[in-house]
């Protein structure tokens, strides 16, 4: 029996575990779930702005998701094309981090670690501009960021507009700096001894997919760093993490499954993992996963493709599932190119590879991912998955276990 996202959020809130890790495919509703969870603590105000401001202080809930990135927007300097800037909507989140805590240096170091050590963010100082009406307007410090490449000898390139992936990494590093500060503050047992009481009411941290564009090495590093930070949280703060990335999920599972006597962290007592599935008619199911067994992601994807074929409900994203299976298989089997796995398949490898690439490319419009395919495309998927299962001897996934 399915449940609404609000009911799923209530299930998460009712769980006593310190850490809950949730796996779900893209488009399942992870970001919507984070918003529903937030509404359990801060009901939406009628007539409020559509823009979601991240307000962390004096609240019970802190979250990172796609809306966090909406705090940042680009001024592309279309007139001169020389000074693109990443600007920040006024909010107490970044104001506290930059102005009161001086976290800009830590943010830069974290960003360069995950992106490029020579790609350097620079925060503005306060300055005055004249608007179109001839009035002087003060631009506050730490409200604009420019990016350039260091060239040595204190020289740097002209300002550049960084990629969407790099921008996401930067925003994550801002949030991560806040999270480190929150945990450090709350680890002081006596509230009167804490450097600030702004986090005393905080109960939950909800993190939704902070790994949109990292390569595998940096993704693993981020997962390990995040897990170690959370395991060192000694307060009653609870954490919910959602992701669609199987590698990120598995690394976190491995980290959270290891108890730590020094901090008092115990995996059986403090850790719970789930899988979020979207059911029919807009309902959902939160399925508990055993902590003592690995997540058979590739088998689960194949099972999803099998179900789609059986019901003849095959969409573009099932080719993305197939490509993901092939990519993980190639890494495991030591192939440099996932297309090499198609060599034993009857038919043209080049044609199959081109078909998979075209149909698994991520669309900017989520609605396009569920458009039905042509009969020819469906037959190709049926043929490929049948051949791959036979050639590479996949076992069938039955009720969450392996046959």
C-alpha cells in the first residue's frame, strides 16, 4: 500500500535512528520529500515568495537540496561580457557563514579540493554603484563571487563563468562549512558554553544529492568526509541523506556500518537505510534495507528493466538504467569502455552503442524522460538486456534478495 510524500516524511521523523540513508532513482521525488519534511517543522506561509530562502537559525530543520542552489544566481554581464559574477540572494545562511564566521577561506579550500586547485573564488568587498536613476547603491560585502584561474606570481586569468557542476560543488562547500560549524558547536554539551546558541533548537539535517557532477574519486572522498563528520556528531542531531548515485550510496553504507568507540557511534543503534520507490497513482513506499548486506544496485536496475519489458511500459530512462549497468559492469570487469561489453552481443556494437548514448542522454525537461519509445527502440532494449543477462550470467533479483 503506497503512501504520500507527507506520510513518508512523517515516517522518517518518527524513526529514532541518528542517521537515515535513502536511495531513490532520479525523478522519484527526493527533493519534494525534503520539502515535505521541512513543512513538518515550518508550515508554508500563504502568499510567501516562491523563492525558498534557507533559514538555519533558531529553527529545527536545516536542509541542502536543489533549492539551496537557488540562493545563488549569475549576473552574466551581457553588456560587456567581462565580469560574470555569481550573486547571492540576501539570506541569513550565507550572511552568518561569510560575515560572522569568516568561513570564506575554508570554503575556497574545500571547493578547490573537489574541483580544481587553481580555480579560485573571490568574494567582493563592500562597494557603491550608481543605478540607472543616478542614485548611489551600496553593494554589501560577500554578496558576489567571481572565479578565475591562478597563473602563479599572484597573477590570475580574467573572470570566468564556471560550469553548472562546478557551481553545484561550490554551493555544497558553502553548506558543508556550515554543517561542520553546526556539529562543532552542538558537540559542546553545555549550551551556556557554546560560542553561539543559534543552533540549540536544531533537530534535523536533510541532505539531498550533493554529488551531481563529481568524478568517482572526489565523490568517494566527499562521501567519506561527510560520513566521518556525521559520525563525530555527539549531540541529538539527526541526519537524513538521499541520493540517486549508487557509488555514493554504497560508500556511505560502508562508512556508516563501521562503529566508532571513541565517539560512541554504533551502526546497529544509530544507522538505518531505506529505498524510496514511486508506486502507481502518485504514491510512494519507503522500503527498509538490511544493514548487513550490500545494495545490489546493478541487479535492481536489471529487475526494473525486466518489469518494464513485461508490462510494456518502456521509457527513455530505461536506456539510462541499461547504460548505468554497463558502466558499472565495465569498471568491475576491468574494461576501459562499457561499449566493449557489447562485442559478444548479436548485432552491431556501434549501432547499439549509438542508440544507448542517444536515448540515455539526460534531458533538461523531466517530462521527456517518460516519453514512450518507438517499437524498434523497445525491441532493441529487449534484445540487449536478454543478451547481456545470458552472456554475463546475471542472476535474478527476487524480493530484494539474490536468487
